[in-house]
C-alpha cells in the first residue's frame, strides 16, 4: 500500500494540455476531448481497510476490469503515438510526467511487485489517421483494459505511518493519463496530454459483508441504514437524508442518439433531459449525413430514462462534528466540438438554459466530398462520460 495524502477534489473529466486554442469548440489540431472509463466508478469493500494478512477467510475480494477509451482527434491526419498510464491519487504532478513508480512498488509486499509493475507500466500504441477515418480525425485504436486486482486496490488505498490502511468517507481520485503525439507534424500543437479521474469510494453497504458487520460499520460512523426506499420527492429536494440506501456505483450516461429539431432557435429546442418518450431518436450517436455546404441543423441529445441517477453523498458537518448524508440528483452537461463550422455554444447545461440541444452551421466554403464532424461529450458530476458524433459529407 502506498503512503500518501489524499486530497478531496472534484472529479475532473478531461484536463487538456497547455496549448492555447483559438476556439475551445473548434478541433483543428491534436485534441483529447474525453477519456471514458467503464465502469465510471469503483466501490471497494471495507475489508480493504484491514491489512491483507489479517483479513478473515471466506470473503474473496473481486478483480474489477476497467476499460479505458480515449477520444482524441487530429483532423490534419498523420501517424499517432498514444501513451496511456495509471497515476495514483497522491502524485502531486497533475500531468504525472515525472512519476516513477519504482519506489512505491519496492515498498509493497514482494509477492505483489510483478503485478504492480505490469499495472503501472505505460501502454503504447501507434496508428495512422486516414482521410477516410470516421469521425474526422479520430485516433484509433483507442481502448485498453486495466485490471484492479486486490493487490492493486491495496496499493491504491493510502496507508498510515504504521502501514495500516487509512479509512476515508471521501472517494479516492486516481487518474488515467493519456498522451497523444502526431509525429507527422513538427509543431508545438502536435502533442496533447490529458487525464481523467476515476472515483473509488468505500462501500459502506457492501453486499460482500454479513449484515451485522455492515450495521456495525454504519453505527460506528453515526449512520442509519435505510429499511425502505426513499421517495422520489425527497431526492428532488436535494437536502439532508435520514438514512443510507444500499450503494450502487455511478453509471456512464447512456446517449441513444440525436433528435432533429424543426427550427434553429436554441431557446425553443426540446427542454430538459430528453428521453425517447419525450422526443424521437432520429439518428444514432455515430451517424453519417449528406449535407450541402452552409447547411445548419439543430439537434438535441436523447438519453435513456435511467441516465439521470439519484444518489447519496456521504459528507461531514464541521459545525456539528458528525457524518451526514445528502440526497442528490445528477446534472448533465454537454460539451460540443466541431472540426469546422460554428456551434451555437460550446456548453449546454440545464443550469444555464432550458435545453441540452445545439445548432451546428456547416462551413459555406466546404467542397463536395469533404467531411466534417460534430462531437458531443456528455459529463455528469461523478465521473460519468458519454460521447456521440455526427459526421457530414458535403454534396
């Protein structure tokens, strides 16, 4: 286990490199627009708070396979080198450029060294962006899988000076880091480095433990476990909760596709978080359309009915000096990017307007046979990510 200090921080979906972009919503050179993990969140058993050699028998701990998908684009094309790696939560260098895991690995039990070295090793891929790549400029292949084994989880959870795991009601926030370099372009905008945090939270209601153990753990924290569901109207108030529900990990938003609006006034687009019972899914989340240069169209993302989740937050009331529970309902934010043309805004969120939809005006000077792509990155505030694209071919 690593000895580190875990800071409480917001989940960061993507942190871009230091390049100064002329327009945030315009993809003209190397850009990392999103990093998605499946699952979006990991819950770990309270058994991990007991040193490995002291855990009771009969309670096997799971291995969680995390699929990491990078959404990187460079419309210029070229030969791309992709580097991805895992960066523990306590590393002070946010880009993780300077992190050398050798010392941390050496501090772990010898039997875990080879496993941890493989887990922390950089993963490298080389590929070419072709003129026919869809969406335009997408870097492929873009996925790899890391396995969070019990030894890896022991490593991730911070230790006290005596080597015992440190319990925390707040999530750990390690990072998946990616670097994309276009070796065909000799410019400062040829490289982008980004990261995504994945929340790892203590599961106070773990089904892997006997009910009496879960009850004792909750009682020690001053928490009451729920014996019945909490009514929806209580969640909508988004206030204090009297009891803790069985914890479920956050899910990535499920983007089903897009609905075509019949007008271009962004203030009149379909309001709210749109689901199939509200508006039709007219095209999928990775569609190709034929359009004329200068055409404009309005689209609204359509989500599954379960995308907006109810959840609870375990927090701490400093004034009362006690653990408290808060009911919450997810907000969805939509970030829009295009290789050319103009979007009605690079961010749509219900905190700022009535709709999550947007208008894309394609460039009037596009030539027949050329292509452009509109990319939508959907984020919730708990690490969940979804991505959809619309590619147009000019006629």
